[in-house]
């Protein structure tokens, strides 16, 4: 009988702690995050709805692009996005892959590749290929938002 009194609490602890960890499924969350990122890329590529594009960043997000200042917070990011979309010939598209999650499943990062077309200093359109890392946080409402968005140019081949 003494063993039963010891075994039952241990089994309950294992069962309930196992249940709390089983709620996070990296494969399922990874697909959700990749889908969300692909929708964001599509919205940015279309360039029609600034508020929709901005909705993928957290309020405290930072954007770090090559040769640019750090854009901190939604107001600065809004201006950066608005100015970019007003640039004649501007176009952007990216693909991210392989989300890596924190142990608690509340944060993740994803490497990605970006293609951006814009005018050079003489007005001719050029296409720049960058690589990047986006860091995401899952909000209390369960929605993933990008908190840090970093891109840099790949080294010459």
C-alpha cells in the first residue's frame, strides 16, 4: 500500500507534465509559422496594403537592412515600408525555411533568402539577393509576429 501512495503521485506528475509539453508540436507550429511568413511575403510582394504588411511585425519590432539605419517600432517601420513601396520599380519577395524553436515554443527563428528589386543611384533597376534571419514571438493570443528582421548581402560567389 505504501508503494501505491508513492507511485500514484509520481505517475500523476509524469502524466501532467507530459501533457503540458505535448501541447507544443514543433512540426505543426513550424508549418503555421512558415505559412504565416509566406502570407507576409505575398502581402509585401503585392505592395498594396501597408497595414496588412505591418501586422506581421510586433509593436516593438526592429528591422535591420543593409546600409540602412535600424528601424525600431511600428512608426519607424511604417515609414520605411511606405517609402519603399513608393519607390518606382520596387519589389520584394522572400522565402524562409526551417523554423527553430525555443525550448518553450514561444519564440523561433528562421533563415531565409530575399530578392529585392529597386533603382540604383542612376535610376536603373537592379535586383539584390540577400540572406536573412527573422525572429518570431508567439503572442498571448497565439499569433506569431516578427520581432527582429535582419537581412544582409550574400558574399560574392
